[in-house]
């Protein structure tokens, strides 16, 4: 039986306890505040410390993808104990992380290493990684894992609402939502991920209305889920995130619901926000 290691990057925002449970390996990106740089690994810079810095920073923090060398070190370490690697990463339209992984792969020409561009970020990416890790533990081969990821990826739903588009605009990550900038002060947009980048989903006029519309939209996007899995994420809006999670639990009674934080890399480009990711686990058939 092929023993497969699962690798991702820190933009997946997977909680530490889940990474530990499923042996998920993280190659972190770097976040830079002025002249100070930190690995976005939850140790070098905690979520709490990041939020504190973000609140007082006069300039938008910068982010840097891992180098090919970072991946070479990780792959070399894992290949001592694993037969193969599936490395799943943030959308290429948002970061060069997957390209760094591809360069690193060339250093191991005789090894089975699959680099997977998720076309996603945050928990949409995170859930792909978690499911891949579950499949690895069940003994799935690399080809079987990739086959299931190709089923799940287009069915992964995400809706998020930032309190302002300022961070997305300045960070250049606004993608197809550029058309919203002209009416920045007049709307509270609900955004999604489409074709590997941030896209507008629905416009609202007020913050509270946006949160209500997210729940309505969840019904529209996934009306017949058998095993609904949901994450509720927030960036520096803990109380509102908890309130949203409670409403969603009552509304959907999901198979599984987890609370997560937007990590430093996603947070650097998003600012204060609430984000919901959801999918029907039944489509995977295991």
C-alpha cells in the first residue's frame, strides 16, 4: 500500500489540532510588517499578535510565498518515511506558492510528488487538504486522492464578507471584484471564489444584511446536502463569528461545523471579515 504524505501551505488556515490529528504538513508563507518578517506558522506570529499588529499598522503588511528551497527541505524530510506526496496549494492566480512547489518537485525526479493547484484559499483549500489527509489514512493512492479532489474542488462553496474592500484593493487580490471599487462606500458585498480568484457574489447595503444574506445564499447554493460540512471563519470579529456559527448550526444542523480564524496571510489581504465555507461530503462516496 502506497503511503502518501499530505502537504499544504499556511493560507489553508487549518486549525492546529486538525493538522496534528491528520498528519497535515504545512509550509508557511511569510508576512512582513515594515522591517519585521514572520513565518505565518502560528508560532513565529500568533493569530492574536497578527491582529494586534494589523490594527495599528499604518501600512498594509506584505506577504511572501515559500521558496523552492522551503519545499525541498519539507519533501526531503517526508520522503524518508513516505512513498509519495500530494502537495495542495493556494490558487496560482493569488500566489506563486504552487510554482515554488513545482520547482522543488524537479529535485526529486524519481519520486511520486503531485502538485495540486486548488484554485482556492482559506478553508475551501483547507477542506480539500483535510479530505486528502483522511483519504491518505484510509490507504488511498495518489491517483485516487487526486481523482476525489477533482470531484470536490468545483463543489466547494465559499462566501465571505469583508467590512471594507480596502485591504483586497491595496493588496491586488480583488480579482473579478474590481468592478465593486467604484461603489466601495455604498455597498457591503458578499464575495466568493471563482476561477481561482475573488469574485462578487451578491451586493447588500448594510453589514447585518450581508450576514443574513449569506445564510439565504447557503440554502440557494447547497439545498439538498446529505452530509453538510461547514466552517465559520472570522478575522478579528470573534463575537460576530460565534453568533454566525450559532445561527448556522440552528439553521442547517450540519454533519460537522468548525470554527476557524483567518490566518495572517489571508488576513493581510482581507482585513476584518466573516467567511463561510461549506460542501456536501456525501459526494466523495467514502
